[in-house]
C-alpha cells in the first residue's frame, strides 16, 4: 500500500508538471467555462428573479461552471495518457516495479488537484461578481473539496477511453459526454422549472444531486442531506469510471 501511494505521488507530480509545460490546456479548462458563465449571467441574470425565482443567479451558476471546468481538467488527463502511450513512456512504466494501481491513480489525483485549483479561481471570480457564500469560509473550503472529489470520480472516464483506444481523437469523448449530463440537470435553471421528460431525466441524473449539494453551500447554507446526496452521486461515478479504467488497463497490459 505504501509503495502504491509513493508511486502515485511521484507520478502525479510529473502529471502536474505537464500543466506547467502546456499551460494552454489548463487555460482552456478555465476560460471556456468562464465564457459560458459570462454569457449565461448576462443573458439570463437580469430576468432570473422574475422568470426563474432565482435572485442570486451568479451564485446559482457557480457550481455548474466548477463542474464544467473539473470535467475539462479530466479530459487533459486522457490526453496526457494518450501521449504517454504513443511516445512509449507508458510501456516503460509497465517494465518498472511501479504499482499497477498507481498507473491509474496518479492521473486521477492530478486531475483532482487541477479541478480544485480551477474551482478556487472560479469561486473567486464569482465572489467578485457578487455570488456570495452563505456558508462562509468553511463552505468555500468544502466547495473546493467537492470540486476535487468530482474531478477524482469523473476523470476516470476519459482515462478509460485513452487506455482502451490510445487515440488522441477519442480521448476527449469523456469530456463531451459530460455536456449532456450537465444540461440534462438543473445547471442553468432550477429543477422546479423543468417539466415532462426533462424533469424525469434530471431526477435520474447524478449531476443534479452534485449540483444541488454544491449550490446549497453558495445560496442556502448547510444541508447535510444535500451534501450526502452529492457525495453518494460522486461515489457512484467513481465506482463506474474507476472500474472502466481498471478494465481498460488490464486489456492494454494483457
């Protein structure tokens, strides 16, 4: 166990250095969600109180933008894995005594840390724009941790695709899958405004519960049931995506 943790830490540090060498990737993970934030806040914010019953629409949007940026950071993990596969570095790792679990875990840990750094930036911009934080500094800390946990749980999908295909064209599919999940949830409008099939799908969508847990920290205050539901949804994501990553790793190493 200690050996696997040490390997994960060493390789995660290398993965984070990739971000320093290729800052354009991380800039994209920040500015694209912030562009969506600016457009949505400008176009809907002025009518959100009357039309949606949301007085603080900037605060309402912040968790959606955090999740989008964390999913984008997860996509960079798949790209990094594809690069390692194509340049032969991954095969060299397989020849070392490194833990096989660490070959997956280090990318997940690096994505989690990227997601937390991006979340700090997004929440800071939101606070400047007037989002507020009903739970104060402790809530800010919990929100950043939740962002990291989401990155840890979701990024396994992009990693699984990268390991299975080794294709630069396919590795972004994990990020693209996130958009239907996000917009089939109360990401832009409250769930009370959804109706018909969209309301039904949103109730089944785990992103809904993650959003609501994070949103309560910004808008409503502490809600233990909401936080537990968010953590349960992330645990479900983790169980699925980590299993897919493990299967993909096994198929590549057979």
